[in-house]
C-alpha cells in the first residue's frame, strides 16, 4: 500500500530524480538508531524505511554482486529484522544472522534466520573469514568508531565476500532553493549536527562510507547516490510514489529521531521539540517546497589474495 498521494497543483517540479551510480574500481542516529525508542511507532517507521529502500533499489534487498549460493549473511543493527527475514527467504542456502542492541525482532521467522542481542562496537565473536555478505543500514549516528567497525567486518568476511552499507542524510536539501528560510527544515538542518558534535559521533556517514571502506582495504568499492523527494511533488509517477513513501518515512520518524536527543543532549523542552517537528511537517506538506532526502549505497569486496 502506498502512503497518501495528493495532487500538488501549481509549483510542481517535473524533473526526474534519478540514481546516479558512480563506480570506483580502486584496488589500492536519530539521527541514528541509538537515539530512538523501540516502541511500535518506531518499528512501523523502520518498516516504512524498508519499503522505501527496497523500492529505491528496484525491489532488490542489496546491490553487491555476491555468489548466488551464499552460506552466511550478517545484518548489523537489524532493527525489526525485516531485511534479514526477506534475505533469508530469497537465499534459502544461507543462515542469516541479525544483531541488535534491542531484542525487538519477531519470533515467527524463517528457519534460516537467527537474531542475537549484540553491540556491534564490542569485540566480535564470529569466526573470521565466515560471511559472504555483511549488511549495514541506518546506523549513522549510532557508531563512535567507524574504522574499527569496518575492520571487524573485514576480518569476519570470507575472502571475496562483500560489505554493503546504505545510509540517508541527516539533513534535507533541495535542488531548486525552495526550502523556506527560517522554517522547520532549516531549523532541522542545524540541530542534528549540533547534537552529534556534542556526542562526538560522525553523523553524515553517507558521504564518508566510500573512503572508510577504501581505507579499510576493501576493493571494487562502488557508490550509488540517490535522491528521495520528500512528498509527492515530482510529476514523474515513479518519483511521486517514492516521494509519498519518503514523506511517510520522515513523518513517522521525526519524534523518534529528535525527542530523546534534543532533550538530553541540547537541553530542549519536549514542547520545543514538538514545535520543531510540527514546523518540519508544515514544510514537507507544502507542495512548493521541493525537499530532498539524499541516500547512498556503497559496497566493497574483501580481497581474495
Ligand atoms: C535506524 S535503525 C535501522 C534498522 C535496520 N537496519 C533497518 O534498516 O531497518 C538502527 C538500529 O541499530 C541498532 N543499533 C544502534 N546502535 C547499535 C549497536 N552499537 N549495536 C547493535 N545495534 C545497534 C538500533 O537498536 C536500531 O535497531
């Protein structure tokens, strides 16, 4: 089911927003999961996100060119476990392990799925050289030491195995300068980075994933940038639908991304946070505001030699 699509009337933008793959074959929260709560609304938000990501990837669960019969797949920070469950259905040859700080995953699951409560930043006990694919999605804002995490991924992957990560931006942009000055989006764009400066966490990881993977020694690193319209403002029907999903994703995520962070880190009152969320909602419901949420997928391969 698609989230609501309203005709946007005048001020629509007819430009297509297409993925723009950049392949680099170089040999040589929330804001972040830790910031949110694990209630039902948070889980619904994650499931909307799962739809949004998979629709964006042409109904694929990942882009890395893995072997067709993988035996072990790992999903770090699995959330509701929906990705792990779908991958287990698609690859019956594989045992799919999803790890998370919170045991919020369902218990009625395919026989080849395992969920484990684990901190991805603690030292891993997985055997080295064992995974065909390690998947990370939506961990921006949650991790204090990305190079250490990529190093653990490198060790745990089989030679020739793949690491894939998908992350969206902590900020909203527009290509045509339609974000209103002094509105909700502009305020939003300021507070996230402020929180993560205080927390000393890298927030905008989507722009750093590629270089982190290259630095960690991954090969055949490829980066795929996407732009999600926030709201059904594009005329192109495919992007109109994607925009409706993206707006539902933002709408359902706002309080979860901000409440705990802004009250505990920046000392805001709950009322102030709710006003910020209301102002963001007003902006993203204005058809003249062509806001965009950037997202990137990056994958890289563990060297075989
Ligand atoms: C934004 S959610 C993304 C969930 C899932 N990957 C998805 O795309 O639907 C981030 C998840 O990472 C988990 N998380 C955050 N920090 C973690 C850590 N250090 N170790 C394990 N899981 C973590 C959170 O509990 C949350 O479920």
